[in-house]
């Protein structure tokens, strides 16, 4: 049963149902993926019960860790996907737990996996990002970023407001393993 629906309003005010979803996180992730594409004037929203799929920050962390392990993208590819799908949330206010989970899900669902041996070298990654310390190259994989973000969410005050930039900090500033 599809309780949540993704809707679009076009330039002329006409409204269209795009797709139905079984859970709210998936519907929000679908909206984020669409909004991360080519810039457009359409308005997108999720309609359905306001009952959260992730009622707690711990449930959000559980969903992030449960993302399928069927791919092994590089950290650089994951950060690029995360930046792309989270861009529309940069100026928004505090994020609810479902939206936090949806950003991770949308990034994970859209990240490009590379063939074995196709990983970028640290030098290539660092030079393309201009040496930005927030995106410093490391030897970890994207899965390590998910695990770190889930652990960090579990230790946060569940009543503290989280914004889009806070999520970027969770995935971009992972301590290096030595």
C-alpha cells in the first residue's frame, strides 16, 4: 500500500502525482533525487500521513546502517552524491529524522559505483577538490562514512536541531585511521 506520494506542481500551477511510496523516507529521498538534477521551476512535495518512519535519531541511525551493501563506492563518489542530493536542504531549517535518513538514502541510491581497481588515487582526489580539508582524501570507503555518521547520530542529543550543513559535517569530517 502506498501511503506517501510524491507530487509536482508545474510552472502553470497544474499538479501531478509522480509516484507512490510505502514509507516516508523513500518518498522524501525520491524528492531529493529529483531536485538534485537539472535546476527547474517545478515544486515538489511529499503528501501522506505525518507519522514518521524514523521516530527517533537512533531509528535514523539504524536505517543508515541498514542501507544495502551491494556496492562499494569511493569516498569521493559518495561525498559528491551526498552534496548533490543535500543541496536543496542547505538553507532549510532544522531537519526531521525522516529527512536526515532520506539524504543518506538518496545519496546511497544515486552514488556511482566504480569497477574493481577503478578507485581514484589520493593525489587525483585531492587535486580535483582543490585541497579542501573538508574533503581530504583518505583510504576509507563510503561504507565507513555511513557507519561513522550512524555512530555520531546515536551520540547526539536527540532534541538538538540538525541542519543540512550538520549532515555534511558528519560525512566529510571522519577521523583518519592510521
